[in-house]
C-alpha cells in the first residue's frame, strides 16, 4: 500500500497543478539524476517567428514565402505555424498543394502545378547549399535561429530564419535542478549550431541533430551512464515527443495541452511553468525522506 507521506504529497501536488500518476511515479521523481528536456516548446516558448528571408536570383521574398507557407499548411509543427502566420500577415494568397507530405524531423514536400517543392533543413533534405547560402544559413544558426531552405526540384530558391525564444524561467529552473544534483540535458532535432548557442545561453548540456528515434537512444545512453546511475526523466510539451516521454524512466509533460502528453507522461505540470518541475522534485524528495 502507498505510504501516507506519498499519498499526502500526491494530494499537495494536485493542488498546485502537478498531476502525478500514482505513488510509485511520485517516489521515482525524487531519485532522478538526469533530466532530458525537449528544446522546442519546452525550454523555448515554442512560438517561433519568421526573422529573415533570403532569396535566390529571380525570386522575391513574397514568392519564396508563398511557396513555403503553402507547403507548411499540411502540418502543425511550430516552425510550420510560424511560416504560415508570416504569410498571413503579408496577406499572401497560397496556391493549392498536391501530394503534400511531411518528412519527419526534416520538413515538408508537395507539388504546385505539378512541380515538386520542399521546405526544411538542408542537411535532412540531402542538399548541399552553395557557398553564399551556406554562409547565410550558418550565420542565422550562430545567432540562434533555425534556418530552413526552400527548394524547387533540387534548386534552392530561398531560405528562411525562424526565431524562438527561451522561456523566461528556463535558466533559473535549470540552475535549480543543478543545485539539486540533477544534470539537465537539452535534446533537439535542430542544427548543432542552434543547440550549442541555446545550451550556452542556458548553461546546460545538449545533444542536437537528433532524429525522433535518436532521442530514444540518447535516453537509453543517459540511463546506462555509470557516472550518473539513477533514473532518467524526460520533460516535454507532448508535441512530437510522446515516444520519448514514454520511453524515459519518468516522463513529465509540461503544459498538459495535449491528450497525447497526458497519456504518455507519468506526471503533468498543468500550469506550464518549468519551475513546477523543480517543485515536483522537491515534493518527491520530501516524501522520500519521511518514508526512508
Ligand atoms: P525538434 O527536436 O526541435 O522538435 P524536429 O525533429 O521536429 O525538431 O525537426 C528538426 C529539424 O527539421 C528542424 O529544426 C527543422 O530544421 C526541420 N523541420 C522539421 N519540420 C519542419 C517543417 N515543418 N518545416 C521546416 N523545417 C522543418
Ligand atoms: Mg516540442
């Protein structure tokens, strides 16, 4: 049966918007030594904005944006929303897309009047940009923006920089976890330069350019790391990261917006604050001290 200290900790957690799926999960959270965080929507606000457009000769900004936005209407990826929103704010009319499909962790492709167009990460689309474009992309990434290219067949017709900002409480929450002897690690599918920049700003370890399945492998690696020897938690917003939330020893969803997150996670921080993940650890540790 569940110890009284755990039962009362569960009740207290619920009162402050921390829904934990049972006493065993609550106890485990206090033992966590490594906490992996999804980048987009978890450490960042998850609402990127279009920050810059680069065009190839013969194309205008609106032409490139129109094609990119038409492609992006087929997905609700945060980057896609940013591109579509930018096109809407410029009142662009979007053409009809045929045969559209998302390429997981890479971008979107589809046809307009029979011609194949793609938008996404150059590396993932197996495209090597020319020197000038490569320089523009790496400058944007150095600056912390996600840079994607727009292709007509295999030709680059433009590129977009999308900027997401770190959550205001990210740095302090991560510092607090460190002081609780928990190592936070950021996991992202974004480019290494972008991951590196954000990780440096937040003072956290990071792993970048991860495909969705790579994230599961990294979680397993962290769990097997003899230096840490303890359960590994995954913190995510439930968008794209449900498999990782499930596969970690403890999955913590933040925001609780999606049913998928509620289903995949062991705990949900309903108030959508990173500081609540810290509160959850503290509550669990307090309960463990009473029963051990
Ligand atoms: P994250 O780990 O931040 O959730 P994803 O795995 O979803 O990232 O995507 C990895 C990278 O693939 C993005 O940084 C971007 O370069 C590219 N990408 C993915 N989806 C899209 C999209 N809909 N439009 C443009 N680029 C995309
Ligand atoms: Mg996310």
